[in-house]
């Protein structure tokens, strides 16, 4: 990915999210989210709400499975939304997924809708 693609705030936040999760740094990752954020990930059968839910998601599915994420593509969808296509590897094996990321007015992640391809 080129620097221009990551220079837009929402795209830069997606890159920061991936870097923080790949470092298994829950606090750094959680700091990117609004306190009212939602992660909807049908592959888990759950929706994760607010910081407590986001923390639970990160601990179970990133730390718990030693998930490493590689960004395949990143598309801005206006000023506060982006779509990332990602390659996940970990103790579960390998998956390709999509992350639709939205930011709130403060520039924090307000919502991630995740899907596997």
C-alpha cells in the first residue's frame, strides 16, 4: 500500500488498527475506538458493544487465536468510512475478510462490520 492511501484519516486509522492488533497491543487498539463502538462479526455469531465488548472481541479473536492481519486493499468510502480487504492467519488457519470501518466525529472507530469472503 502506498503512503497516499494511508494519508486519509479513516485509512490511516485502519492501518493503525491493523498495526496495533498485529502487535497484540489491546490498550493501543482499544484507544482507536469510541466508547460506544460496535463490532459486528457474523463469523463469531456475536455483536460486540462498547469498550468492554471490543476488548472481549480483541482478546478472544486476536490474542486468543494469535491472529495476524495483512492488508490486501484499502478503499476510502468518503470522509469517515473505508473498506479493507484483509488476509487473516492464526491458530484457526487462514481466512480472507472484509472490514467496513466507520469513524465518529472525533476520528475514533465507531463501527466495524466484518465479513469473511
